[in-house]
């Protein structure tokens, strides 16, 4: 049995993990909420790990501050405390209590100019969100020997906007599919890109949500967007059984 603790227990990614595993005897999952363990507070983390250390061997650190992107520009202190300091706290606890850490990072750590970025590609985030997640990656590298970093490109289920970009390319995958992939990769180590085939946001969403409209980045002035943040996902494909995963919502 794989015993897992997922941070951000009330978040959508943690709930997808729970939905997948709740009737599977091969998994036991803890989903601490912020009230049970505020991972931005070191003492909260220490207290929770100490009290529950026998109940999990893996920590999926999916808790964090993500969208909307402007939050990271408007309140950089919150961005740093959540995505960097919070990740440091979880990483230190995983090292102390000998837990395998799986950190959910983002494709936004890449420059996002030309696409097809593999795991060895140079890193240069173009916005505050990407920098905060790269800071989290640095914490994982610094504190832990046993870790897996998943640079994921996820979209919410269902798509949360009325319009989708026609001129932004990325490696989209719905969050529930990314949760399935995460569980399949639990025992891997290092860094793996997680996502689907490169396409525009609109082309990704349209087959599953026919009513979605079109929008161009040129129509929005207050959003920082990578023109092509698509990733090379060959490593992920090699590690997974292709029969167990689809790269779009079915």
C-alpha cells in the first residue's frame, strides 16, 4: 500500500487525488487542510509530521498560490511565503522524517519562447509566479535527497474561462489527468515534464467545451503570458504505460 499525504487538502488537485484513490485499497491518503497544517508555518508542519508520521511515506506538495497570475505581482510577499517558504518547510520535514517528496512545479519555470522545452532546458521564468515556483524547486534540491519534481501544465476541470487563447501554445493537460500521472510516477526521482501535446489553449479546450470563445493575448493588457511554453514530454511517455493515460479530457 502506498501511503500519501497531499498538501493543500482542500484544493482541486488534492481532491482529484482523493477521487482517484478513495476506493482503491492500494492507496491511503491524508489531505490536511490549511487549518490542520498551514505549511507556511514551520511549527505547524513539524507538529503535523510528528503526529502523523506513521500514516504516510510520500508527500505530494501540491499546495500553493497559482492563479490568477496577477496575484504574484500585486502581492509578492504572499507569493514568496506560500510557494518558496512553504515549500522549504515541507522539504525540511520530508528530510527530517525520511519521506519521499513530490513537488508539483510548473512549465512556467521555462523561458517559454520557442517551445518543446525538455527537462535539461535552461530555466528563466518570465513572471513572478514562475520565479516563485522555481524558488520552491531550489528548496527541494537544497534540503532533500529523495525527491521528484513534476513540471506540470494543468488546466482546471471544467475550463474556468468563457474564452481561450488562440495564440498561446502550451502542453495542456486537465488536472484530473495530471493527478493520475502523478500517482503513476510516485517512485520516480529527478525532474519530469507532465503535460499533453503542444497546442493552443483554444484547440485544447474546444473539443470538450464547444461553447468556449476565442481571445488573443493582444486583447488583454494586464496578463503576462508565455507565447510558447510547450514542453517536451518524451521522458514522461517513456516512464508511463501509454495504455493507462490520455493526454486530453475524455
